[in-house]
């Protein structure tokens, strides 16, 4: 075995025992893909979390929709942060081939992911306040197109990788989302008639 082969074998052994991620390149921003990924997550998690809270604490039905929404969003921030720190993605992002890492390719810590989710809620979604949310989303869209990253990802040094989504995958996701929406609305209609 030559010196070059030995060095290569040693490097491979080191790589097998300790993986050091290489820096990741920022992919071309695709704002609508990111928007739909978050919409998928928000829709399904709001339904699951809201439904879970309703089962555990039925009196919540007496609260205003705004208060219930704020409770659900607060929980969703923690749930999304947990998924980003453990998997680098959420269900909506995974469906649309989006992954978030640190610039060096490492996963986000729970604290980093939690800060990111809170900043998305405040600066990207305007805390859900109608006019403010519209302006926040518009400004975030412009920043993403101009700088190729969002303010919150830029400040934290995070990279958003976006894979190619095939037409058949996009159609399947739209169909799944539509079916899920119809199912959610059907359940909510049935529940509202029984109350």
C-alpha cells in the first residue's frame, strides 16, 4: 500500500468514526415553496394540537378563537423547534424537500431552532395580526429574494437547502393538502353542530 493509499484509508476510517459535516451552500431561494411548507405544518399542527387541547381541556371551546390560536401557536413554536433540532426539517418542509442546518452543515440546537421559530412568528408572520402579518410577509419575501436568505436565518448563520420538487410530487402534495383540508373542515363542522 502506498503512502497516498494509506492516507486515504486513514481519512476514510476517521470519517467513518467521526463525521464532520462540510459547509453547505445556500440554494436558490424559493419563497413560495417555503410558504407552502409552513402552511402545511401550521394547518396540520393547529388541527392536531388544537384537537388535543380540546380533548384534554374541553372548556377551551368557550375561549375566543384568537386566544385559542395564540395557545396553539405557542405550542407549535416548541414542536417545530424540536423537529428542526432533531431532524433538520418538519413534515411540511420534508414533503417539499426543505432542510435547515447551520452553515457548517450541523443540526440546529433546540435553543437555536426555538429562537428561529419565534423570529419567524414575530418578523415573518407578524404574530398573526392581519395587516401586520401581510406587511411582515411582504417584507420577508422581498428580503429573501434580494439577499437569498431571511433576516432570521441570516442573523443566526443558518442555511436553508431546497431540493427539486417534481411535478408529480407537487400534484400529490396539493391533493394531500386539499384532502386534509376537507377532512379538517368536515370534522370541525361536525364538532360545531354537536356543541
